[in-house]
């Protein structure tokens, strides 16, 4: 492919988003060394403002170091362009002489590409490359970034369960996940046995009530003498509202450029602590918010995740030569195969955990959910079961 490819990164960073970037540059060079690759700094904002770094001549050794480094090396953005903003982005692409624009991100990023594709009328190939630790992109079996984050969460909860066997009490770990509970559910993947934590899993796909939560924890304490809980930051009340929205005065709620309520602060954790202290007085309890830690921990980066993310970058170049679309991760006999789907199939849509991933009458993972997660997150540790 001779010409110019512009590439950008959007949304939250991950452990492997730079692998996708490196895959694009490597494949573009392989196809034709004359192809120019420009990286836009801070997503579409950089395209709009003409703020680029030339990736064409980056030495391969440096490119591989970038690939192995977590976070978004080009910088990211939460900007959600409307039609007017996209006109400015399209003008920036034309000034750069772009033949293709590859944007790595989630469903909002796919939405931006869909708007740009319509506006460009085929003059520039618009490609969405998948990225999200939430694992919530439709058309995908799983998404680059999820496996590394899932391994972090699985290891964290295995460790916490061992800790709370020694000094029993209640532990609640709040995990990222606004609309989908895949990452929170991964906490149960490396449980040692049925007695192990997390004993309870709360995700956005199922409504949350204070009384049910307290009763659930009390029941686990009665059976095991301790209770480990994995909870999504995006858990919702019976009206479908984020729980934090019912806990914080409206005038104090913070929203991002997409209109999403800020969930990553300590409000939910403090509310959960109050529920436990009031509902189960005298019990030792600890609530932690894992926050951003799982999404780009340099010590926990999956080699499988890296390979798949890199392959998505390579395939994005092929997608550009085919006129654009959204790159999707599909499985063929347990082998990851990238596929091209229409941007409209992914843009603005959310993939939720299937209903059969959770027990029908308990806040626990069902066999179907465990089977899916164990396929993606094979067990890495074999700790001895404590005597207590």
C-alpha cells in the first residue's frame, strides 16, 4: 500500500494497545517500504490540530520496545466527536494526505470512524482496530487488552482469598467495567475450589440492592467465616441507574465528554463500607477500588494478548486496503482469527455478559461463564491450600 496511513489511539490505555500500533507500522513496511505512517498525538484531537509524529523511520528495535510497553504511546483522548468535530478531523486527514485512518479503541472510537467514513465518501479508508479491557465490543469473541487485565484481576482475588483465610473478614474489590461485567467476573477464574473467593460477584448486567447484598454477605460469612466479593464499578440499581448515581447528589456527579458518569472515584467504595458496617456491625471489612491498576500493569502482560493485539494491527492494514471497516477478533477451533465487519455493526453498541454466565438465583459465576473465562485465562498458579 503506497501512500499515507494515519494512526491514533483512543479511550483508556491498555497493556497491549501499542502492540496494535506496532502491528500497523510493521505490516505497512512489509507491504511497501515507501508507505508513510503518521501517528496522531492524543487521538482525533491530534488529527484535527495536525499534531503528528512520523513513525515511518522508527527503527525496528525501538518499535518492538514500544510494542512491549503498556499505555498509549501516542497519547489518548476521551473526545467524542460530533459531525462538526468530524469535519475538522477529516480536514486534518486531508491536509496530511491520508489514504487511510486507523483508529484503535472501543465502541465510541468505532462510532467516530463510522461518522468519518460517511463524511469521506470512500476517499479515505476508515478502520477501527479493537481495544478495551471491558471486553464489551460486539462481533468480537474477546478484545485485545482484556486478557492481560483479566489475569491481573484473577491473580489479585486469588491472593486476597489466601490473605483472608489467614485473618478472616469481609473483602470487597471494586473492578472497572461500566456496562459489562466480564472483567469483574474474571476474578473467579483462578479460584482454588468451591470454598474459595470470590464468593460473590456483582456485575452491571444484574441489578443490585442493598438488602440482597447484606444478606448475601451474611450467608457466606455463616458458611465460610469470611467473604470475598468482586463488584463492578458499574453495578446498577433496580431502575437501571449506576449505583453511584443514587448515592451522590446530582450536582456533585462528574461526567466525561461522552456523558458518562465518573465511576472510578471512592464514592462507591465508601457507600459499600457503610452498607457493611450498618448491616453487619462488628465484622472486619475492607473495600478496595482497583481503579486503573489492572488495565496496564507492566508486570502482568499476557503473551497471548500481545500476539493477538499485534495481529489486529497487521490486519488493520489489510482492512484499509479493502476500503475500511472494523477489525473483530473471532475464534476458529480455539485459534484467534481477525475478521472485518462493518463499522455500523460495532459503533456505539455494547456487548454484555450472556445471562447464562451467572447463576440464575445467586450472585455467582455459572459453569458457562467459567468455561469462557478459563479458555481465555488459563490458570497460572497452583498454590497449596491452607489448613485454615
